[in-house]
């Protein structure tokens, strides 16, 4: 098996991704009121194999959290995950990282618990190789 998500975050390529290297671009921007436990908020859908630069931006009207998941090709299992907490009303978070995906794997963001409030998130995925 390849590197875990945590290992990939700490071993990002040293080179900068130039615009001429971009071969795939996906974005998903969502605003959800009162997300439910486990609700999928952002999902890239199946992606081609390659190395991707991922950026997630998350903002909430109440204290809330978000799980960023690396899913397998069948979208049946989580291969790695990050848990982010938006600690105060109106606070925003942004996380960026590189990840290498096999064919048809995906990145998605879910609500790990039910929230009474508004959640806005943007998932940007750029293929660099």
C-alpha cells in the first residue's frame, strides 16, 4: 500500500506546480444549513490517477468540524482522513496539501456530526501530474 494521507502531507513535492502543468481542475462549492451526521458536503467524484494539489476552505456560523477524506476507487472505504475544527462563530479555515491518487479515487468533505447552523466549504483539486 502507498503512503498514508499523513505521510503524504509531510512529504509534499519540493517543486511548485505551474499553471502549464495543470491537466485537471475540479471544484465544488457548497453552502449547507443544518448538515446532518455523515452528510457529504463536497465530493470531487472519481479522479484520474495522478498527483493533486488540494485546497479546502471551511467557514461556519457555529462551532463545527469537517472531515476531509481520501476515498478508494469504489467509494466504499476511507483510505485517509483529516479532521478540522472551526472553533468559533464565523471563523474560517483553509488547508492545502499534495496527494497522489490511484485511478477513480476521490476527495470528499463530510460533516462528522449534526450541526445547527450554516456551513460553507469550497474544495479545489488541481491535478499536477
